């Protein structure tokens, strides 16, 4: 019976050794706390920038719907004083 326990211990140790060998490359994949915090900050900043851009785009679309496309692009009705009126 003692031999069986020693065999199990030996098998356990060889499994642990194999796990250590196999997990070696994972140390490059697992982020440290500082790296994780930096990555989360980058993602948070990116998310904020995207939300700001979406908000601005929605505001512009709302203005286009409210004021009408022609008035914003060409100025007043046909040939008004809008930004493209001088080119007309």
C-alpha cells in the first residue's frame, strides 16, 4: 500500500513539473496589475471618445432634421447666404 501512495506522489510531482513547463509561456500572456490598469484606461478613454463622437453626430443629425438639409447646406431658400451661396 505504501508503494501505491509513493507512486501517486511521484505521478503528482511529474504532473506538477509538466504543468510548470507548459505554463511558462503563459507568463507573457498574463497581464500584471499595472498593465491591466493601463489597458483598462486606454479602453475607457477610447469608449469616451466614441461616445462623444456619437453624441456630436446625433446632435448634427437632429439639427439637420430640425432646420432642414437645404438651409444648412445652401443657406436660405434657393440661393440664400449659406456657405455654398457664393459658389452658386
